C-alpha cells in the first residue's frame, strides 16, 4: 500500500510542477483576464487521460502502478477543477459574463472532446 501511495504521490508531484510551469508561462506571456493557462492545462490533461485509458482498455499493457502514476497521480496533479471553479467565480464577480460563459463552456466541452480524441487515437493504433 505504501508503495502505491508513493508512486501516486510522485506522479501528483510531477503533474503539479508541470501545471505550475504552464500557468506561470501564460501569466507572464499574456495580459488577459481570461484564464488561458488553466484551460490549456485542463484540456491537455483531459487529452492525456483519454490516451492513458485508451491504452489501458487494450489489455494488460501497463501495470497497476503505471496506471496510478499516470492517471490519478500525473493527470490528477496536472489538472484542477478547483482552479476552474475559482477562475469562473472571479469572472462572475467582476461581471465578465461573456468570458465566464465562454470559459465554463470551453472547459467542460473541450475537456470531454479531448478525452474522446485521446481514446480514439489509441483505438486507431
């Protein structure tokens, strides 16, 4: 059990660092109230988890340890629903209603589309 906790935790650690670096890049590169970094991270994470689960559906290609590391750890640390919720709240609070609607819709629908594309790519291979 401790081994699985450490494997998952290390994946989460790496995912969190990647998320921080990408969010920081967008903060420093773009002067916008729209949370581009968060949406990029969440769509990319959705795409990755689609790929990973597509691979897992092919059979015993990866061990339980790799599955936990990549999905719960890496993707779980990389993506964040709480940040989406906070960004959306800030847009509402500042009366950016169009940006709020765009952001919430894009986050949800692009996330689902990215999972679908990731899984479809694996099925085609």
